[in-house]
C-alpha cells in the first residue's frame, strides 16, 4: 500500500490540551481519523522550534521531548492534519510518502493469532 508517514513532534510531555497531555490528545485525534496505529517515541534530548534545549532528567520527565509517528493512506493523514490544525496547538511535523504493509499475516492467521 502507498500513503504517508506523519511524525508530530511535541516539545515536551508537560504540554496539555483539553486536560490531557498533548501526546494523548494527538493519539485521540489519530483514532478519530481512523488510523489504526501510532508509535510514541520518547527522546532523551532535543532542541525545539525556538532553539530551546529539552531533555529527560532523572527526577523530572516533564521536559522530555516526544514524537508521535503514524502511517496511513493519504486521505487519513490529511484528515488527521486538519484536525490537529484546528486544535490550536503549535506542533512541528514531517510528512513523507511511504510504501507500507504487514508481513506474516497469512502465517498468523493459520496459527490462530
């Protein structure tokens, strides 16, 4: 299948939207866009859009940078981007075309998984 991979970067885990972390809000919007899976990547350190350094600390993980990656058909990615734009949260993202699929599906079906 062909589609897009979208990666949304949240500056840190402490940002909130509608009483949820921004990451949880992004995951909710992903589900509403009928995208079946997402990967949350917690990063040790990084720089934000304004050049501010963010890092996970032993006692404080609230400033830990996070990225959410999803892969789906272009229409579903378009719907997710529209929803995130309407949310009013400043987010940096990357999007690029990908080919994707599932390996081992027939084997898993035969084994009853």
